[in-house]
C-alpha cells in the first residue's frame, strides 16, 4: 500500500535569490555528482538537478494520508493561508527500520512540489529521487 507524506515549508532561507522561488540556487551552492549521473544536494540540503527539492524552509504543517488528492488539498490550504512557501509530497510505503525493527515509512522515489504561481494558483511539479 502506498501512502503520501506531505510537509509544508515556510520561507527561512535568506540566501534565496527570489521570493517567488525559495530554493533558488546561489553562488555558494555546491552540487556533488552521485551514481547514475544525477546530482545530489549539498550538505545544506539545497536543491540539485535530478535530486528533488530542498527542505531548507521551516516546517509549518505535515501529515500522512493514503490519498494523494487529500495530501495536495492539505498542502494547498497551507499555501492559501500564506503560512507556507512550498509543499513537498512524497509517495512512501510502510517499512521497518533495520537495527531497531521499528515501523517507519520508506521513500518510493517519486514526489511532487507545490508552489503558488504569480497568477495565484497552486502548481504541482513531479520529481524523482
């Protein structure tokens, strides 16, 4: 069974070049190559091509649901109120931690990032990890 983990992030990165894009790269961003020719986020967790979005903002809301539409609706509500600058939704599956055997959620490698467009509507872009 697939679940959808979502997190709404507020603005907190003063290095972002553009208020409309809180994960805009700047000159000090380092991108490191990873296996398969993709690039991975640097130590600060900023975005990198092929590596998905950054989680550099302050979490303002989060949750897990079994319906992607509900996750998107919850994220859009956080964006509508102005509390969040972006929302990240990731498809996850139930799993178990290797050392502790504690239940957890494991990433499937697909997700969506939602942001408010200049026209005021929420746009969703799919990404792969």
